[in-house]
């Protein structure tokens, strides 16, 4: 409640909580329902590496065209010569399934999934400047930049990564939401349009985070401080990879 008087400030940033504790698709369509609740996924003959995707890129011209036509897309980098890389298909299959079911969306539609075979197109990837430290690797392409997802293959963690880049600022509308947001011991429940049905919790992963940082900006005049808000948004997007920060 002590925070409420600060709302009268013209503009301020306040650290409020630190709690330390392209190729053709497969001949037959893939049944994405098999990935919904599957654990211990193993490579299968009918779901090889680089199977799941909407657009398969084989040259710079195609990639540039994709970037022009799709200002936002998910990039799945893999390697057709990597035996174990087919395990990376499961998270993409799950994401694709959620888009098809209408559980997640961005600006009213699904985000396309783009694929690149690093084994066949390594030099092309080098020319694009996309950072590659290993495969399989997931990225979000947004407004001309590639954001790398480093946190393995946890579906809900990847969805949170997407959400925090698409919507880098969580808008708090009342005292109750402010108090819930700064309660660092409790996972913040996102309410952005990305989660059309409901927020998908990172569950048991949240208690493992040693430090939770919540940053709040109080703004009295959106128009007057639009530049500062945009700067805040850009910084938040760059830091979107950090699970501990919102």
C-alpha cells in the first residue's frame, strides 16, 4: 500500500522486489496430438529431424523473403546429420498444436515456424549473423532481431520466453495487481493476449529460481513519457531471456 503514493510521481522506475531464495514437408501429415502429454520422447521413424514446420529455408533469398512477409516467426535450427536432434521436434510440435487449438496466438493468429538445416546451410546461417552455439536451437524473430532461447526443451518455459518478448511490459491496472506482481515468492500469472485461454505455469521450475526481480515503472502521462516507455520496452525485450526478471 505504501507504493500507491508513488503513483502521483511524474515518472519513475522502481526496483520493488528481489527475492533470494526450407524443404518439402513429410509425405504424410504428422499427428500432433501424440505430443500433447508425452514424456521421455524418443526418436521415431515418422518424426525425423526437421519434420515440424511451416516454412523450410534453404537460401538467403528465401530467408529474406520470409523476414519481409513475416515480421514475427519462430525459427527452429537443427541438423539432419544429428541423430539425437529429432528430440527437438517435440517442443515445436507442441507449440504448433497449441496454435492450431487456439490456446495461444499473436495478433489474432498463429506464429509461423521456420526451419533451417544447419548441416546443409551452415554458410548461409553464418552470413545472416544468427548466433548458433549448438543444435537443436530455438529463436524468436521479431522486428528485425533474433532472440535465442537457451532454456532447453520445456514447453511452458519457451511459451513464457515468447510471451515476454512479444509483450515485454506487463500492464498493472490496480493496487491488487501491483501487490500480486511484487510478491516475489509467487509466480506472476501473465494475462497478455498471447495466452488466449489461460497462462501456462512453469510450475516446479519457479521455486528453483534463486532470485526473483520485479521492476515497476509508474507513469502519470503516457503521451508525455512515450519515449521513456519505449526505451523501457526495448530494454525489457532484450532481457526477456531472463526467467527471473519481469
